[in-house]
């Protein structure tokens, strides 16, 4: 079977912290639907979704994996995503493809950092929570439900309840069994709570329910239920045990009957054009219209080449469809239209609106590209996503000089797959620098480089990305004059520098009057200014949060040329910055650490010893403390290893970019000294 209508389709992405049981749940769903004979096991390494050798070795998902199943006439596409905090970028690639984000919680562990992160990231989507491992020893499901409501809002309501022994679940929506013994609450109370929440969005239905005392059947509640999902007014909570199978078939029924089809979900925000000129455009789930499809994931397969996984938002795709990529002028032909089942593919004849499929061996494909079959849809794109910012870096050096090109090509491939992997070249030290979301992220990248490309690398701590800025307004004038027989060089530039608020970036202005600098030389002046902004003036780091206004200058009819004004612009900027009380800014990281209550003092002291500043504490679960702190990047080297030693491996650690602040005076002075003496310093 292949879905013939958009109304048949349910697109669900499973998110959640590592160890919550997402991959095991996918296996249970596939087995219950008859797609596989028996559930695979993460421990045995034979699951459908975790097929990569690294995933099998680690026992964790490293990439989002697409599978599908049929249930009661519905076609359900499931995206199993990584739960490791360092791989949150690889998980979030699934979000544009999904209509429903299901956040899975380990009943024994409770709400974890990954739970919070993904619930927040999925705002704007229809959301549901799946509490897994309901039969885990010591799991207090009533307390967990209270914590879910307290953390994520009273709109989180159970749609079924676990039995007292965790061996099954009891329906609370379709046909509540009020006589069943439940672990907490009751089917009737849970049913009333959901109905009350849903009818708030439909006045006529509310009147019928409240004033006339009439009961409402699920069909009457369907439309307002979907509206409540779209508006975040309801977040259903389901209970399962993927291991035992308890609640798995019930979850499939809920997905088929209550999860939104693409016409009932929130409409994706497509734009046409770039920057300030971008305008919203309507994309309609209509098979008769032009094709509009979005590539949400790239996978590089050693046998099938580049795979582009896409969602059809408008029109329909078939083998032999001719599709353009973005604003490209040359279409490609869909030779094979593929459905994904983990690593396996099967050819299909049709992808209708709302469907998820793939194409192979189209090298021009990139993640986030829009595919279309008419130039009317040139320059279409989804509204930009907010990705976690890479903050943890490693410098890479190949052991064989001949591998330099291979490394460059391999990293380009990995960046296609991973939106939070950043690669740059350190020109001073002649080495490649990769940045990711944490130590584990980059360790996984190194393992991938070794396993997939046979690259043996040495690593080093990269330079700290310090920045320079100014604190007061200053002016400078610089004349470049050189005479050596024949035509000489002459250019004079006057400019003013002004500080901008932190995070404002760089602005350039022009107040030159009377042609003192001819217009044909203004690009050369700007080039020199930008060179100096990139090179720094005080300690050799790029400048930020500064406005540069070119105010005056002089030229010579014969001797002035482009080189003269590049040089004059560069030196004028340096002199102005040095007169504007410059300072060095150091990068900060926002750190979240989840530790046992007993270790709070020791971990807090460790952070304080690294110049960290505590910003918040929270209690995510009984016996655990979540510490939030802002710490200089330079002081965090070795922290993850130290944390593991303190906590015997029982901790969670998440990093996010925290902006820049003035570095301590002794650090600034040393960096400036090294720069003025001609050394490379830290950078």
C-alpha cells in the first residue's frame, strides 16, 4: 500500500532524552502493525531505526531515521531521533517533516534536560507526551504526571492511564472503563478533564456539554480536539511500556484517530525571497497544483550515494518527475522515488501531499532545499530554523598530508547531514577547526571520519574565539604616500568609530562630501576597513559591535590608486580603534548540569573555580538538582571529564552559546602583549 490521500497520513517525530526508549518504542509499533515479525533490541543491535555500525556499538541513535507502518487504514510515518544532548541538531532536522512531535519520557528518570529542550523546540507543532517504561521498578507515575503539568502546563492531560500494576493502559477518551484500577486518578476524571479542555474552544459544544448536561462522543469532539492540538491548548499524555507492549496498540489507535493529518496540522511558514524582501506565500495540500517539497534531511550512503529525504507540501511527486532545486535553472529527473524503512528502501509510484519520501544520487541536493516543478516557485523556502549554536571546538590535523583533501570532502559531507557541525580554517596555524555542541558530539564526528573515510587524525584544543570592541567614539586620519620614481602611491582617509550595543555587529557609513575621495575608490577604502576589522587592532581578534563612518580624505590625480586607499583605510581604522579605549571580549557558555542533590556543593564549587556565575537552580526530579551557570569558554577545558569524575558518570551536561563579555584585565593585557610582540598568542 501507499497513501492515496493526504487524509490517510500521520507524520510523527519521536523526541526525548537519551535512554527514554524511543527506538524500542518504534520497534514495538512496527511489530504491532505487522511491519516486522518481532521487535528488535538496542542491546542486540538489530533494530530497524538504529542500523549504523556506530549506533549499534554505542547503543544510541546518532541520526534521525524514517520508518513507516499501516494501521487501521492510516499510513503512519515515524521519525526516530537521537536523544543525546550533543546531537540535538541531528534530532531537530525531523521537526519540519512532522505534524506531531511526540516527546518520550522515561517513567523512571522523569523529566530530563532533553525533555525540556524538545518540548520547547516543538512549540508551534501539535505536541503529545508518551510516558514509556510504565512498569519500571520504583516509577511514581502520579508524581510524574504532576511534574509534567507543573513543568509544561495544565494543558498536559492524560488520554489514557496505566493500570495499578503497569501491565496495561486504560482508555480515558473513546470508551472509558470507569471500573478499572489505575495507578493514579481515574478514567472518568481524566475523561472529564480532556473534554473540559477541548470544549473551551467551541462555544456551541460547551453549551451543549455544560448547560444541557449532554455527553459528547469522540466524533463531536474531533474538530475542536485538533484545534486544541494546533493551538497548544491540549498536549495529550499517553502511557506505554515498549518492552512489554502495554499501551502500544492503544497508542497506534490514538495516532490513527486523533493525531492530525497534514490538513489538520499547523501550516508550515513558506516564504519567497530573501532578507527584508521575503514575503509569506501560501502552499496548499492539493495534488493538482505545482509541486513544492522540502528536503529536511541529507544522508550519505556508501552504496546509494546522497539520499535526500523530503516532505511533499503541494502537488505530487512520481518517478520521472522533473524537479528544480531552489532557484536552479536545470531540473533533475526523479529516477527512483523511495520509501525509507530504516536503512532499507522500497520504490514507490507516488508521493501525495503530506507524504515523506526520498530520492538518491542527486548531488546538488542540500538540506533545507525546496524542490518544485515550476519556476513560479523559485526562491521558495521555509522560515529559518533556530539551531543550537556550535560552541565546543577541536583542531584537526591529518597524519598523512595526502589526506587533507579527503578530510575537507568528508567534513563537507558531514555538514550536509548535521546542522550543528561547523568547520573553519585557522589560517595562522594552518589547521582545520571543527565546532559542535559538546565533547561527545565531536567524538562521534571523529569516529565517523575514521569509520566512513578511514581518516586518522590528531587533535588539539583550538584557539578561543575572543573578539575586540571599543567603548568610546574616536577619530583618526591616515595618509599613505609612497614615491619611488614614476607613478607613486597616495591616499588619505579620515574616519570615525562609534561603539554599538553588544550583539549589534558591524555597520559602515559614508559622510564624505565634495568628492575628497572619488567614488571609484570608496570600495577600496571599505576593503581596507574590513581587513582591519577582521584582523583586530588591540590583540589581533576580529572586531564587533562597532560603527565605522568614513568622513573625509584626499586623493592625487596621478598617484592615487586602489592599493593606496586600501592601505589608508586599513591603517585609519586601526588608529581610530586604538584611540577608542578598545577591549577584548571573551566568549561565555551557558552551562546546564544535572547532578544528584548530594553533589550540588562540589559541582557548584568546581564551576565557581572556573570563573562561573550561577544563574539558576531547579529540581527536575526528586533527588536531582539542575544547575545553570554562565562560564567563560576558556575556563571550561576539561570540565566534562572532571564532572564525570565527581559524579561517577551519573550526570548530564549541556552547553549553549552565552555571548561575549569583557575578559579580565590580566587576560586582556597578556593577549595584547603577545600580539604587539608579533606572536600568535592564543589565536
